[in-house]
C-alpha cells in the first residue's frame, strides 16, 4: 500500500472516531445530563475550541503545506495555480481556527439587505466563495488534470459543507427557534454533516497532493534542492 492510501485510510478512521465519540457523548448527555460541560464542549462538533475543529484546522494546514511543497517544486507554468491554492487553504485553516467568518456575520447583521433568513455570514461568505472559485478556476488551468480535477471536487465538497449545510441549519434555527427537535436533534446532525463534508474534502485534497509526489518523484528532488541546496 502506497503512502497516499495509508494516510487516507488513517485520516478517514480518525474522522470516523471523532464523529462516533461525539455522538456517544452527546446522546449520553441528553439522556442522563451527567456529562461534564467541559468534556461536552471539548468534543462538540459545533464548538470552535474543540477536538473536531482542531482536527479540521489541522487537515487544512496539512493540505496548505503540501500545496506549498507543490508550489516550490513546480515548473514555472504551474506556479500561479499552486500559489492561489496555498493561499486559499491557508486562509481556510486560519478561518476554521479563528472563526473569521463570524466577523462577516457581525458586519452583515447591521445590513438588512443581506438578511436571507439564515446565519448572517452565509450571504457575504457565498459571494466571497464564488469570487474565490472563479480565481481558482482561472489560475489552476495549467495544473495537471489528474491533480486539478480532484482538487476542484474537494473545493466544491468543502463549499457544500461550509455554505450549503450552514444555510439549511441557519434557516431551520431561525424558522423554528426553540423547537426541541430542531435544536437538540436536527441541528447536531446537520453540523456533523457539515464538518464531515469539510473534513472529507480536506482528505481528498491531501490524498491528491500526496499522489502528485508519488507520480512525479522528481518533484521531491527539486523540493529538496530548494529547501537544502547542495554545496
């Protein structure tokens, strides 16, 4: 089994473990009300300073580093595409860890025309995402097709989780505010779906980037020459 297969399997197992552990802890909490708040918050998929959020941030950071390695080892014709992907993945990692998109929500909440009945940050986030997709499509045209296609698929998958699922979740919460089923059942399930889609997208990107170096081992030589030039 090659490295990309092993890494992919390990990351998918880790993702499954994160979701299973949260589900068990959440159900026990709702049934018994005896789970300490600190433990619940540490494992909750809808909390920023928690294991799932950390794992998502780490996946994005790894993908960003691999894209940077691809940039450093790329021929001149590919460098713009890899630079854009490196910047995008780095921003997403920072946003996941620091909740930058929440700032958009605070600003959008002051502008009634941006209220579309869901979380306030979704509309400005969607506008920025569409602009980002356009830039990525234009800049990544020269990347090899075996790399470009799965990376674009990963981008669409991530956007579906980050924007599509959040739009549905926010709409339900605002429409059925205080409803037990929505708040305690539907919302956690949708948040788990959102986080899972985002993390699977990251794993797809990581696998794709690892396979790039497996198919083109000369890139590793160029990377080593840049990082540690020979005397």
